[in-house]
C-alpha cells in the first residue's frame, strides 16, 4: 500500500475501499514511472490522468485547474506506508 492523502470523513469500510482503489491507481499509473519521478509528488485522477510536481501545494492548485471537480489522490512517488 502506498501513502496517499484523502479529504473528508469516512467509515472504516469506505476508507478500506478508498485505500484499495488508491493502491490500484498507484500501481497502474505511478509505479511504472517511479525511477524517473522518485521523491516528487503526483496527483492521479480516477481516470488515471497524472500531474507530477515538487511542491504539494502547487500540485494541488494545478490539479484543481486541470481536473476540475474531480478529486485526485496525491502520492509521494516511491514512498510506501
């Protein structure tokens, strides 16, 4: 499982499902690029669109512009829980 950031209040069941979905997103869209982007932050949309950055705040702002109302999952590339 990889470390990601989520907002909002969740029940245990929803949280487990959310972590599982986040893990799948990471393995599919981020893990193949770990070598190139290790240590950077990445925003991943549910559809698999990715944005990489070195600063989390700037990344969140850019993700809001590019993804609109879609809530991305934010990871630090290569950092496992």
